[in-house]
């Protein structure tokens, strides 16, 4: 059994792992993989990633195809080397691969230019993404489309955008925009600065499901802004924002506006970043604030739901009184709380900082769930953090060890009893210790695989130190 598990660890760590790939503006076709779930196309360099962008922009159908990133990538972005998003809306390529400067109306509804496949970042990081435009749907991915198969949705997962600058009409770190059905973004992080008319840390406008994602970058929207999603989403589950959210009009720490005729569901989420939005009267003469600690507006669906969530970030608005949790919200707010000094009022229950840092508050949030953990490492100023990372559809079934926070800036906690072993990406053993119930450790930047052997079983986890 132990020999089998060691083989699994070596396979997962990638003994033949590459060093970080730096983009020089070139493109190269990937050479390994068949595109199936068991044998995905391997994106092994920055040039491979650029070729994927090129092919999708030329109409290459990615529906049902699987891609896996195998290395960290530095996109080396600047004004002269801007990234062209994977999946275009309203733009197209010339034969030489350059983007058109004009926006032909005939391309606006070309869904064949959307990304519709399954992209697994495999816990790799992307640095220095740069896009600076006054138009377009922009992000690492531009437009995510409907794969056409409910059993095999469009997916982007396990991907960490660590730095960069993204500006367009509709802007997001991971994706500019997505369709409102059959599309999942899971276990992704954004650390880039995002700006746009509509802007979100993970997705700019329109998304189906966003699970287990977090934003640490600053986000600015001149019309609608959110730390996770700028405008329109179906579900935001187990996500958090720590970045500064600012702009004009409509804004929220997680979601700016649920402005389409559908119900919005937010569950087990928090915001600790500052939300500072000018604020105006909401559309359709809604007599409430369009600025909130978690949600600006979610009104039109009528049965929106916010559950097991909290806001500890300050909320300010110049024109209207902001909501501590929600601004204009038509639906149920259940078991959700806000810091009594955050600057907002309204729905939800106020708590003092002392109360929200107490272990009892973790238990309150864990009503019918166990995803919340105490911030014993003070990574969130003592307020509860999300400890589970099991919502990405591609996670290995053996990855059952509880490690948090993940990703981390260095320090992390491991829960369990037994012999703990830590391996780096080359499969080398870097740490061995015995733990009882819980241990805290600190590691340098990189990706690690952690194994805990107990009397009854063996558990594994991936850890990203950013």
C-alpha cells in the first residue's frame, strides 16, 4: 500500500517538472496528450498557452477537450507584449495572429470563438499578465462558452493568477465573461489589478458557478464592481475577497450586481477587503443602497439567498447609505453577520470584532457544514477562514488531508494525527514530523505534496505557497 501511494505522489509531483516558462511573445503547438479526460493536452510552456489563445480565437472548437497546465508561467507583460485572452467576444485574429483594432459587428455573436473546454491549472501560477484596453471582454480567458454537454461543462480550475494588470470594458482576472449556464470556475485565485466598466476579481460579467475562489488584487469598476464577480452570477460558493474594491455606481465585496432575471445564491463566503463605491440610485427605482459589504444588488430574481457568510471589511458610499452585507437584495439572508464598525447597516446580524474572532463564531458559521476554521495563524486578522478546498471537479480522490489556508503566504495548519511527510515538486522529502491533532508549519514559495500516515489510513494534500 505504501509503495503504491509513493508512486501516486511521484506521479502527482511531476518528477519531470519544468522550471517557470517565460513568454517571449511566440506561439508553439503542444505535442503531448490527446485531449481526453485521461490524457489531456499538456500545456508545457508559455508559448503553448499563447497557441491555445490563438487557436480558440481562430475558431478551434474546444468543446469536450481537456487541457492541463504543467508549469508556472511568466507572461512578461507590458505595453508591447499584451496578452490576447483565450476566447474572444467581438474581436478576431488576423492571419498573423494579431488582434483586430476595430470591432466588427458581425463577430459579436460568434460563439465559435469562445473557450468551451476543461482547463486544469494543476495548482500552477501565472505571473505578469498585462492587458490595457478601453474595450473588449478581457482576462486570462476572455469569453467562456457553453460546452453543449451538461455532463461535461466548461471548466477553469486550480489556477492562480499571481500578478498583472487587466483593463477592458468587461474585465476579470481569470475570465472576462462567461455564459450563465453549464460553466464552472473553481479553486482559482486572482492577484492582478483589475479595471473596467464592469470588473470582478475572478469574473467580470456573467458567470454560472464560481466555487472555492479568492481575490487578493485591487478591483475598480466605473459602473459595476465586485471582488469575485462584477455583474450577474448564479452561484458563489466558498469564496472570499481580501482585495480593495472601489468604483462608481454598484459594488460589493463579492458581487457587484445580480442584474439579470435569475436567482443568486451565495454560501459560505466572506469579505475582509475595503469596499468603497460612490453609489447611485439603483435601477428600476429600487429604494435601497446599491453598495454592500458582500453584495451590491441582487433584486430581479426575487428569491436570492445569502447563507453562512460574513463581512469584516469597511464599506463606504458617497451618495447612499451602504449595506453592511447587502445593498438592494430581494431574498433571504440567513446566518450571516457583519462587523459592527464596518460602516454599513441593514440585513444580517452585527457582531463585535472580539465576538467574530472567538472560536464560538466559527461554530456558528459551521451550522450544517464544516468548512469554516479558526484563523490560528492570523492570516485573516483573526477572523474565521475557509479551510476546505474540495470543490474543484478535478481534485484527486486521495486528496483528503485537511490543510489550510491553501494557497498560503507561507504558514499553514495541518489537521490529523500521525507521521507527516512533505515533498517538493521534484518528489524530494523536505520535512518529516509527528503531529497530534494539529500542527502549524511554514514553507518557502512553491508547490508541495503532504502525506499523513496514521494507524488506519493515509491522507494526501496539495499545498501552494505563494
